[in-house]
């Protein structure tokens, strides 16, 4: 009997809650785990150090760190054991370390990794049942890079060696770490770095901007407005307060029904640089495009009627663009929500934009010819039109970050007139779908006749996905299985990446963030090469139904879906056929 089991037997349940007893039991569990893992000889220190991002002087110190910290962080002790795969629900919160428990049982119940079947190993080496640490420890006691893994029947489509698995694990870890940098990039900060701001100010201090006139301004400012009479005057005044005056302001009244017309009449009476365009209410994109069509400046800047610029915004931004010959530039933006102030201040590229927008339209200045090249704003979008424009611009030119605060934005989440309040955030997925999926390329692609392209969008919980993949791989026809891994944790990504070793029909496609079922599926469909497409749900197990679905497709039937039963035998989906 272990010390932990003895302690639990001797200490009554109520007494275990006392702080001193709880700590003693925790120490006993920790000692049990460290001793069990270290004695098994299965711990892979180089592999653990790659995940942890630090080195350890000895294997024992590395094991202690894993037991105390690594498991809770989602790290694995060996490429052949993934805690999240083995113990889906409690892999990081269970009082006893899952790996230590697995080694202690010896009998080999459960797979430590999708590509390691302990029962298959026991079939080849019966004596491994009594080996300290069980089948996994026995395998590791003699395995080399060339040793074949004991694959489960459902994934035994081709031989996989331990060296191949370890190399794939290291490769997948590198991909995951790069995507983690994209995910966790600090798009908002609590304060601006003063040194960078001062360096920029020193750089542009002596720049002389070109001469400009009312008829030939250097920069055209686009301002759409709709029923914002109260805020409009403040926004226009922030333009008039600019320390550089070679601008024109084109205000598009998008069918306002409040006092906007009177406010604009008063503003334009004393400043010839302000022009007003009026039209029926048709949305912010059409309003901005109307202004762009009349813009005369070499550059175009954008300011919404509920935002304000800092007085030096145009001078500093245009000076930097002139000095560096930039096509587009954006600055930091101060964000106020009534409780705290933060700054959207991030120097990122297109790969960061595809994860999430970090460029606010109100602090963006772009060359007019570059804007014309991408065609202005998309008028079929009801939200995130600025995100769509920035993504299209980033395909044709570099958007350079200038480290100073160019504008102030007050977030009012109760204002029903704001697009961000009245329109759902799911428009963000619509925009990203346009830029993550090459639909034209997918339509023009030569399709492989008879091939089924199955798409599985996955986010975490690799156990469910692997069961679904194993079922699909029983189909012996021409199949490609595209696994879109949408921002899974390291453990899940590593598991999914390994499956193509056992069957080359599996294609692992990692993405930095969770795209959701619809967008994740769209990404996979955009990669498909088969004549037939199968959309899979990782929660639905399709084992024997694929041949029947394939047979149901004929010249008169274009779409089929199976009867899906829930866990209790209830009908989750009655199926469908469509011509």
C-alpha cells in the first residue's frame, strides 16, 4: 500500500479539510507522483524542457517541476503521454497526477497516446504486465528511434516508429508556440512607452510637409455621420484644431433625422475646407465610399463623428509617412470606458490581423491610390467593415505602426446607435471567412473523382475528435480527412498532428484561434480536393454510415445527411436528402 493510500485510510474525510492535514496529504501525493514517474524511466527531460522553455540540471528536478507545475500548465512528461487526451475532464485538476496513476496501475488500461495501444504491446510482450510502470515503461526501456509503436487497430494503417512520433511532437510544438505568440500578442496596453513616442517626435521634428491648398489638399478626411448631432461638433473641432492645416474634411450625412443638418450648416459657414455630402440612409460603408469618390488628397484619413483626434495627429503621421515613404500608417488609440483607460497600441503584421484586428480606422492614414486599388469599403457588410478594409489593404501594402496616441475613443456600450451595439459580433467571422478561405481557388480547383473530402473542425478535447477520425478511417475508399485545429491547447494540437503519421489521408491544418464550427469548416472546405464533401461534427461518431451515405448520392441526389442519435437514444437529427 502506498503512503498516499495509507494516509487516506487513516485520516477521516472531515479531518482531511484541516489546513495542516490537507497540506500533508498534498505533499504525500506529490512525493508519490515524483517517485513513481522518476523510477519508471519514462520521463523525457529534453522534451519537457522544450515545452517548459527552461533547462533543468537533473532528471529528478525536471520531474519535480512537472508534478508541481507542468501538469497544471498542460505539459506532457513524454511524447507518448498526453494528460488531456488520457484524462479529458480532470487532467489539470485531479489531486493525483494522471501520469503517475497510469504508471502505477501497470495493467495498461487506457491509451496514454492515440498511437500507443498498451494491450497490443502486451500481446507482443506479455511480461510487460508485471514490469514496473507497465507496458509504457517496458516499451521505453528498450525503444530506439527505429522501434515501431504498438498502434491500435483503428489507426494501424502504416508503421510508425517512436522516432517519427517524437519528431512530429517537436514539430507540432514549434507550430503551436508560434501560434501562441500570435494569440497572446498584447494588442492593448495599460500605458504608452514614453521612449518610443519621443524617438518618433524627434524623427519628424524637421520634416517639411508639401504645400497644400483648398483645391489641392494633402489629405482628405472621411467622416460619415448619422444622427450624432451632439457629438459631431466635437469631432469636427478636433479636425480644425490640427496643427497641420493642409486638409479637406468630407462629411457624409447618411440620412440623419436629428439636428445634424443644422450643425453642419454652422460648421461649413466659416471653414471652406469642410464639404458636406447628403444622401439617404444607406449605411456607413456607402457613406464612406461617397466621400472617397470625392476626395482630392494624396492621402486619406478617417474619423468617425463620435471620436476626436489629438491636435498633432495629422502633422506627425503625415510627416512620418513622407520621411519613410510609407503607403499606410496607423497610431495608438486611447480607449476610455468610464472605469479605466487603456491603449490599443500594437505593432503587428497581417498574420496578427488574421487573428484579430488591432488597427483602428480612426488612426489610419493611407495613400489614396492604395485605397482605390482595394476598392474602398464593402457595402454588403453591416459590421466590421473597417476590419475588412484593413485586411484588404494589408494584402497590397505594409501598414506601419507609429508609437504615439493619435485619437481618443470613449466606449459607450449602451448607445443603441453604435454599430458595435446594434449589430452582432458574428460579422467578424464573415470578414475572416473572406480572408481565410480562397473561395475562387476552391471553385477552380480540379477535383479528384470519387474522392471524399471529410472536414472536421476541432477546438480542444482531442479524445472526441480522435474517435471520430478512427471511425472515418475505416472507409477503405479514396478519402482525405482535413482536421482544422482551431487554437487547441498544446496537448490537443500535438495529438491531432500525430494522426497523419498513422494514415497519410489525415491532413492537420492548425489555426491560431478557435474559428467556431462554421468558419472552421469553411477553412477545411476551401482546402478540399475531393469530388464529394463531408462535413463532420467531432461530437458525432460516424463508423459504419459512410458507405451508406456514399451510396445514397446519385445523379438526382446532391446532399445527404444521416440519422443521428443522442447518447440516450433520442433523435438528434432525422437526416436529410436534397436534389
